[in-house]
C-alpha cells in the first residue's frame, strides 16, 4: 500500500511538471501569435499611410509621385517603407518637392533625418517647438554677421517648422528651409507643408510601432536572441549581400554538450534559465555586426558578415570560454561544440547552414567540447 502511495505521488508530481511545461509553451505560443497579428495589422496600416505620402508627393511632383504609387516603384518598396528611416526619407522627398523648399529635416525622438543640409547645417537648423496644441507653425529668419561673400549665397535664409502629431499629441517636428534671400515661404506653401505633416505624423508613429513590434517578433522570448525565422532571413540576406559585393561571410552553429542530461537533472524550467544565461554570456563576446540566434532547443547560430572561417573559429573559442568560465546555477560548468563554415562561390544559404551543421555533428562525434571547420579541420 505504501509503495502504491509513493508511486501515485510521483505520478502526480510528474503530471504537475508536464502541465507546467505545457502551460509555459502555450503561453509563449499565444504571445508569439499576438505579436505576429500586431505586426500584420501595423503593416496594413502602414500601407495606407505610405499611400497618403505618395499622393502628397504626386500632387507636388507628379512624375516622382507616380513612381511610388504605380508598379514596382510602390509595390516593390512597400516592405522597405515599413522601416522608420525609409518613412523619414520619403517624407523629406515629398517636402522638398514643394516649391521653394531647398532643404528639410525631420525629428521625432531618436529619429533625426535631413535632406539638402550640410553636416554643420543640420545641427544648427534644429529648432525646438513650444508645447502648445494650438501651434500651427514657427517661421524662422536667419541673419549672418558677414554678408556679400561668395559663401553667403548658399546659406539658409528662412525656414518653417511644423509639429508632427499622432495619437493626440506631438511626436516631433518637420522643418523646411530656403536659401533664397528675401523670399520667405508664402501662406500657400506653409499650408502645403502643414498638410504633409498631418500625413507624415501617423506614418512615423506607425513605423515606430511596426519597428518595435517586428523587433519583438524577431526575438526568442526565452533568451532574447534572434529566433529561428529571423536567422534564416538574416542568413539569406547576408549571403546575397556577400555575393553581390564579393565579401566574405562565415557561420557558426553551436550546441550545448549534454544539455538533455542537465534538463533531466534540474528540470525544464531551471533548464530554461540555464539557456538564458548561456545566451547572455554568448552575447557578451560577439561583435556588434554579428547576428546571434537561437535556432532551436539548445542549438544556437552566429552569422558573421564580412568575416572568414578563421574569424569564426576564434569567435567560437571566445564563446566557449565565456559560457564555461564559471558554473551556471545548478547546471555546473557548461561545455559546447561548434561547427564553422564559410560561404563559397555559388553557395545557397541553406548549403552554408548544412555544412556548418555537419561540422557541428563531427565535433560531437569526435569527443565534444571543440570546434570543427567545415573543411574537416578541428
């Protein structure tokens, strides 16, 4: 009878653990689905706001506007127009199409963009707007100590700054400048700048939300690294870029040694914490240009743009040292195996991954805790 009670108790504990793991998995799946839906809705919203910008540009520069709204000019660039910097550039393009506007700038929190301004002019032209919901525009006049010199002819003479508004508040400012002396902007031109700002405000706000949501969608919720989907997108993008510009590209595929036994010993929830700590240590040694991803379970990958297999081998060694330099929680000292491959002429992205993955398996088979190159060296 006592044995039966013990068996029942163990069975109950196992059921609770399984239920907890399933609940965590379902919660993550639900969160991922919500983020994906948010990204989809923002993309649809951006379609409308970018069409508004294109229509505004067409009104002032018909040929340029049609390039955005017809054929590949609009459809082919739609994905790029969801980017915050791209929205700013299109806004400035539309602004400079307004008669009399020779230079322009856009500021919205961390986003600062300009067109037609020199390196020193951009910082000097920035003007903070007073916090006033009734403010329509601020007109600026520029006076200089020295007039009549050859250089003075290209100086900014006047400008107009209008607020960018979205979601019921101000999110930044849109500025237009002219270098023409004694030629301030007319009321009609200021009205047109204001109309553009009304359209640009929601576009900038939506682009920022899209960027933030897309960043969440691209991240693995457990480790904070990029997820498997983003890894394959980034690998394809970097392979195309490397081939186009004749640059090198390397890939590291990493697997934690004997992680299954760690999970069996400490449990899956503690095992998740171990993975998160291993990922944090990995991030501490990669370059800013490197793309670190979790591709599944305890398998990771690092894409190294403009780097060769020798660079990747050195980085794999630094990652191994960072992960194993001190014990992690109840898991003890973690060791890892790695496979390294470099992009070859004619390689497809999946071929590069397969060669690095095959090198990883050779590292496992030859004793673990080592790095193996795709050419067979170790």
